[in-house]
C-alpha cells in the first residue's frame, strides 16, 4: 500500500500534529445494507494496538485492518480549506448478493 500526500495536506498534517497529542488515522465510514457506500476521512485519535502504521516524511498515519481492506493500493491525501482532508476515492456499490440454499 502506498500513501501519497500533497504538499498542502502534509503541511496541514504537520501543523495539527504539532498541536495535538493524538495521531492522524484514516477512517472508513461505511454505510448501506444492500448497497455499500464508503467514504474516507482523517480523524485524530489515540493509537490502537493493532493499527497498521504508514510513515510519510516523519508523520505516522494509522489505520485499522477494517479500513485498510477498502483502500486502493495507492491512496492520495489532499487538503482543501473549505473541505478539509480528502482521502482517496469514495465509492459505492449498488450490487446486492442474495444466496439461496
């Protein structure tokens, strides 16, 4: 897995990390039942024991195994003043799988 962080996002991560005692975490917000929608975000949280940690220019970005399975092999992180951190591509699936025995 490769994380690519824009210069603007890196500056913001470094700024917030210097002020916070928490670590940046990529979080997946999964919604849906018969269809699936996944949106990624950066949250500031306590480190967790089973986190995967990706280090990028001195910043450690944490993610759990649940979130990791939804991320692409290469994930972009950017930052816009009006939207905050933008992580990867959000996606949705309208497919429903019904198994009949």
